[in-house]
C-alpha cells in the first residue's frame, strides 16, 4: 500500500531531493550519452534528463526545483524512464508530484507461491483464501473449505455466492450481504475497464440468477475491504467472522482474504471444537 502523500511544502522539497539523487546515481554512459568533458558533480545534468525525457529544460528545472507546475502521468513516465526508476520509485515520483500512481498491471492467475500457501495453512483453523482480480479462487485453506463449504467445483467467489445452494444455506445473512458483494465486484471491475473478464462473469450470472440481475442493475458500488460473515455450520452451529481483504503487493490483482472470529461471540470456541473433530490444526 502506498504511503501517505506529504504536505505540499514538504512534498516539493522531497521531490527536489528525490530527482536530484536519482540524477546523481546515473552516469552519461548508463543512458548512452557521451560524457561531455569533466563534471563538477556526479551524475546526469538537468539538461540531459530533459533531453532523454523529451521535455523542456526549463520545465524540468522547475519540476526539480519543486515549483508548483502542472504535471501529467505521461510526462512523469517519461522522466521515470530517463532516470531508470523501478516500479517503487515510479510510484514514489507520482506521489511526490501530487498524482495518484497508476494501478499495477495484474498478472496472470499463476499458482500460489509456497510462501503464500504456508501462510494459508498457518492461518488454520481460521478460514482464508487467495483470489485473483476476477474473484477466481487460487488457493483455499482447509478451514475455509470446512466452514464455508467450498468444494473443488467452486472456482469463483461471486459465482458460488449466487449459484450454490449449499453456500447460500450456510450463509445466515445472505440477502443482507448480497448488495455489498455485488457492489464490491462492480468497484473492482471499474479498476480494469479494458478487461472483458468481469463482463463475462456478470453476463453469465445475469442469465442464471434473478437476484444478481436485480442488484447489478442498481449500479451501486462498494469499496469496503472489511466485512462480517455469519455462517450456520451443520456441526458447529452459528459462527460469525470478520473478513479482511489484503492486496498482495508482489502479485498485483490478487488478494488475501482472512477471516477472524468476531469478538464477543462464541465463534472461537465453536471453531476450536470443530477443529478438534476435523483435525484442522495449524500447520505452523
């Protein structure tokens, strides 16, 4: 998650220092330019950065001086390429210039890493899973399978929510939760306007779920990353969990969804008894 943007005055000072230090670490040979004689200070000159980025020398000088000028994402990208910034540095440049960093491109739904799988296993006996941007399930721990009833045939959280009779029977407040579920999916879809995958999922559900069709037609959105889920397990009884969605920084477009027993309920005790019967002990 990106750090908060500094106040304008301090932000301009940090922008000046950041650009100057990025220049200083590059030699002309690093960017395919001649040395051009002896230099009083190390690194590229402002004029050279401006040429590499395709911007005016005066404009770049004003930017590095921290003046209050108008900047665009395209120009910042050009400066980032000229200064050989990596992804983290590019995001930092956007923030210091007062712009929202572009969302990182989501990668393909590759299998879960061993590190993430160990995290899921260690979270047991509490439910957890990893989903990709279309809400397709990538990895589900045993506790989520037992508590929420996920099966190998359940490939997408949204599809399961609206089409699985088993899942709906377990969910205590299904009708109350449904509008927020649809609103969060629509908000996620808006972040990737050129991705047809969201529309395909919505179209499939429109054809088979009247409830989804009605809610989708409202065009409501929700950006909540925390929610409460209550389930009525056939063996453990009613359990209430707090859900938290955490983006995986090293896997853009993928989220880790963790469930904790809600304080003030007997969910933890019920989960422990279920764990003892089912053997869902933590792996680490």
